[in-house]
């Protein structure tokens, strides 16, 4: 990624949010950089970002927002300032995955890949031949999975199903993938969300 890209507002996809923030802070000197890095980015954080963005500046100020989890309410409250940033304000959003961000947010800024230590989760699970025993074994192994990790697993399961196992997903299975992201945002148990997706493949196979 070039310095020119860094100087304009963008979304940065990277699993190492802190490292990206430090790198950007150095690259963007001598401009002012304001940090909003949170474990869970919520409405109160979004309000603080909006308030900061309306503090006028004589030269460019960078507001860097980073999190592994963004609530939909918080993202929606940022849409106006992302669409029409106040004078001399540039936004940089750092997220480990695109799926964390609403399409309305993604449409407002170009998306760049960071210097990520991206762990593309490789799943040794054949969705075309999945049975109940494998599902329970998988869920037991990942019993303590966090929300941000669950999103990565959902992406990996989708990739496994469509690219590796080359399955044509049913409408129900596609709906389950969409529903899974929404359930995670509503703080459903990650293990239950993964079960929803996996069980749809067992049912599909047995029905066939």
C-alpha cells in the first residue's frame, strides 16, 4: 500500500489493528491523528468520533477507527460524516474482515488490504459429507470461540462450501449465512450460530 493511499480516507482490512495504527501514525506525520481503537465499537464511540470530526482543523486531521466488532447502530450513526466529511477530515477504518462492516459503510470508502497476518482459517471439514458426529466434534473443539473469530469461521465455511467442496447452496443455506452475521451482531452465542450453519449441511445431505 502506497503512502498516497494512506493520505486519503479508506477502509483497511487487517487482523493486526494495533500494528496498523502505529504504522499509519508514523506515515501520516506531521498531520494530526486521532485514535478510536475499541474492542467493541459501539454507539458511544461513534458519537465521540462524530464530535471529533466537527472540531475544525486548519490542516488535515486523520480519525482512525479500529475494532474487531462494530455494532450496526454505531455504523449507521457514522454514515453522514463518512458521506460528507467536514473540511480537512479524513477517516480510516481498520477491521479484520469486510463482513464486519455494513454495505452502506463499505460503499463510502475505498477498501485496501493491510499488512495483515491474516489467518485464513483452513477447515478440515467436508461439508458435502458432513454428519452429526463431525458437527458435535467441531462445536466442542470451538466451544469458547469469540464473536470476531466466529465471523472468520463463517467466511471460511462459506469458502469451503462454495470453492473447495463446490456445493451449490440452497436458498435456506444462503439465508443461514446471512442470518449468522445478524445473530452475531445481536450477541447470540457464537457456537449456536456455527451450529445453525453446520446443521443445515447435515440436513441437506440426509434429505438428498
